[in-house]
C-alpha cells in the first residue's frame, strides 16, 4: 500500500491535462460541432477531476494501511541558497488533514463539473469555463497538499487568480445602466484579496525569521521546543535582532488571521464575496461556497500548534490571545452577515451572505481551539451549500426558460418589466413546477438551518457545545456562544423566508408560472449532494447518552493524527487547551434545535401569504405583517412598539445603508477605487507623461539643438577644417603655456 503514495503527483497532473486540452483544442471542438464538442470539452474536464478524486481515495487507503503516518512526497528542490543553508522543497504532505481537504475539493468539484455540463450548455466560451475549473482544482490541490507555507502560498495565489477569472467570466456583460458588473466584481475580489495576501507574505517572512524554516513540521517542532524550554527571547534568523517569543508568535498568528480574513471573507474584508455571485452559479458553488473560501480555515487549522502555544503564553501573561481574536472575528462575522441576509432579495446573494456567516462559524471554532469541529462544519457545509447554490442555479435556469416562453408567447417581444431571474420577488409556487429542485433545496436549507437529523445540525451543534463547555475557564467563550447562537437563529429565519418566497404561494410573475424542471444532468448532482447533506453528520457523530456508535467521532479519530494539539494535550505540554465534548450535550442541542425550529416556523408564518405580487412590500419591512403573531401575546406592546421596529430598522440599515451605501459604495468605490484611479491617472498623465516623458523628450531636444549647432561647422571645405585644426592647435598651446607665462 505504501507504493500508492507515489501516485500523489497525479492529483496535480490530471487537472493540468484538462486545462491544456480545453485551453488548446477545446474551443475548436465546440466551434466545429457544438453538441459533440461540448460533450468532449465538458466530460474530458470532468473525467480529469474524477481521476484526481480516485487518486485521493487511494491515498486515503494508503494512510489507513500506513497506520495514519504522514508521508512527504518530494517532487523537486524548489528554492535553494547553498551559502545560507536555506532550501524550500516542492513537496506534498500526505496526511489525514490534507487528504480530508483533497476529498472535499475533488469530490464536490467533480459533482459540480457534472452539473456544469448542463448549466453552461450553449455558452460561447464553454471550453474556457472548463479550463478555468480544472485550473482551480490544480491550484487548490497545491494549496492543501503542500508541505510548507511557500507552496501553500503558490496555491493560495493561484485560487485567487481563478476566482478573478471565474467571477469575471462574463466580463463583457453590462447592466441596464451600462455598468460592467461582472468585471467590477472580479476586480474587487482581486484587490480585496491582495490585502490578505500581503499579510500572508509578512507572516511567512516572520515565520522564517523566527524558526529558520517554512516547512510545517520543522516550524511546529521548533515552536514546541522553544515553548518547552521556556525561552522568552528568540533571535531572528540572519539578524542580531531579539524578539519576545510570545510577541513573535502573536504577530505571526494575527498575520495569518488577516490572510484568512481576506480569503475566507471575514469582517472587514468580506465585501468581495457577495459581488462574486456575478460569476456562473456552478463556479459560485465550487469556489465561493465549498472550497476556495475555506482556505483560511485550513490555514488556521494547519497552524494549530502556533495558535495553541500562543494561547498558552497569553493565559500565563493574562492577555488576550490571538485565538480569542480569531474567534471574535468569526463570531462577529457570523452574526453580522446573518442579519444582512434578512434584507436580500437576490436568491444567490442570500446564500452569499449565508456563506460569509457560516465561514464565521468555522473561523470562530478554529479560534476557540475546536479544530475538528471547524473541519467538520467545513465538510458538511461544502455539501449542503454547494447543493443550495446549484439548486439556486436550477431555479434561475427554470425562471429564465419560463421568461423566454412568456416572451415567445408575446410574439417574441420581451416586455421590459424589470424581470430579474434571481430576484425572489418574481418567484413563488416553484415546488410544483420544479419538484426535484424543491426537495433537494429543502434538504440543503434544513441542513443549513441546523435541523435534526441533517448534517448541519451535528456540525453546528459541536461548535456551540465547545463554546458552552469551555466558558468556565475562558470567560470570552460565553460571549461567543451567545453570538453564534443568535447567528444560528438568523440562519433559520432567512432560510425559512427564502423557502417560502421561492417555492410556496402563487407565482408572482408569469415566468414562475412557466418554469419547468432542469435536465437530469443538472438534477442528478443535486440528488447526490442532498444525500450527503443528510448523512454527512455521521462523519463525526458524538456519543449520545453514553452510547457510542460505529460512526462516532470518526473525523476526530482521523484528524488527531495531523492536528498536533491533541498530542500536546495528551503529553501535558498544553495542559489548559480547550476541550471539545465527545458526547452530545443535550441542553445545547435542544436549545439550538428549538430556536432553529421556532424561527423557521416564524418565517413561514410571516410569509404565509405575502408578498402576493412583485410590487408588494416585503413583510420584514412592514411591522404588522412581520410580527402579527405577537398581537396574541400580553407583551404585544413591548414587541410591537419597541423591539420589533428597532430590529427592522437596524436590519435594514445594516444591510442597505452601512453594508452597501457606506462600506461597498462609499468606502470601497469612492475612497479606495477612486483614490487608486486618481493615483493611476496622476502617474500616467502627469508623472509619466510630463515627468518621465518630459525628461526624455527634453534630453532629445537638447541633443537635437547641439547637433544643429555642430552641423553648421560641417561645411565640407578643406580650408574650413584646416582653419579648425589651426585654431585647435593655438588653443592647446595657450592651455599648456599659460601656467608658465603666469608664473613669470
């Protein structure tokens, strides 16, 4: 079985083959015969993704046979500086953590490839799209398989590039106002992510200065050695500078947090993700829900030793730890994005803010030291959120076809009624028109809302249970528990709102009345993901009432071989690290499930008969329609006159005024973009055109003026040149004899 580790490079080679095929000849196949060409282009890319998945499964089997001992597969020496003894290999680390990530990337990625074959049918750039998908898999696999921070950073930048390419895939499309929405969204994603990437670079540099290496194993072993030896100061490699070890570790982990904030869309660098929905829906499912945005979580979990040692040092000194800051950022993001989702009408944008919120749950879990819980929620979220995005794509697909039928019925005239196939106000009643999409969407929504027995219930409950169990020793965890519980409540309500507006009631537009189910090539992946969204909770099922099942804590037993914090806790090196309960905490589970069911039901009640038409106001913006249920309660006056109006105004202000008018439009568009454009114009039109060009052109003018003057002396007559020689001789004689004359 150990020979199977030699297959590891194939997980990179297969996607590259797919990129080369679609990048070089795929377009020719499609242009020559669209039906056959699309089949070749789409299925070739899909087979390459599936082949990579098969290799990862074999690596999984090899790890089992190898007793979960990590293997490093050396590809070549990458950066070598012999005189300094510095070398960075291009190597792959095959351990349980990297394989778990690779299974998600290639497994969910392959399903989305299949879905894309149907979704992208007829697109003129069909083969280019699949080349981008395979390129993304290539870089994402580099990110999770690298054995050091520099290789990880190559994949980190690569998936950022692919994100830019896929968000701006339809870059030529304009809105009715002539705005390049897709291209602008792609640029925003690229610029915002550069902030996090700059922090990533600084973190890697500081890691090398402190530990003398960027390889994971060496860095972590050195950090443990320094911690055990109680060294307070470290000398930065290649310098004479000394730095407190706790300060250095705090700086490294905070820089990694900033990097994760950019890639995993946390406050305040989350602004790119909602706009990223401008790209094709399958790309949103793959990159912006299931895989790329989880890179930041993977970075923090991979660096768990650094975060836990930093936490231990902070506990000793009585200061806040970097892990606490990570958890606060995650919990704040989860609650903030959950509130904003209340006021969104775009079906994909609701899911986008939901993604930001769920990523906040994962970041908060990692910050609290619940690394297995973070990975558990990452895996379950990959299934049900990819399902929701793809089912939303099926809804949009059905609405577009319904609108085309309506336009055709009107003799080909498309009435300009402001129709938007992604606006939930134009939908309604689609559960009868699109039954497969409805049932699979329902599974994804219930999993996301944390309803038993779906996958999201188990993974979200484990995070809440961890926060609850450790609040006695870590007082901040009580605050985190409350924030995350409120975020979970928001999730249940806005998903109930979305289900009711999209699938129940009567169609609010003719397009919804003429919508029809998507093709089997699109619905089959939905059914497959719905199955995983239902049963994925078995991956880390806790003990229930002291009963341990065959699937209990499978993921924890799997990841404990890669997450060194477990070993350090067993050895007593990290005696006070937070512990995650291995049994179901009935009180926490009952509370979270009860709140989720209550607010899911409340959403269904609030939207039971409204809006009836496209122009009707949303019930969340109309107090009696939203909170009529409280009219039957004795505390009606309190709810109706104080709490509910405040919440409505706050949610609306947060979503529209602060988030979009201020943070998106003013700060990012006016302050950042306009300042950048002003500086670019200054550089191009003043510094370059008048400064650099002026100097160069001025030198040319002076040279031309001198040449014109010298040219006058070039008459072509011998007597003129003889006179010049004579005058030169006289000048030389005067020069040499003048000192003697003056000396006398």
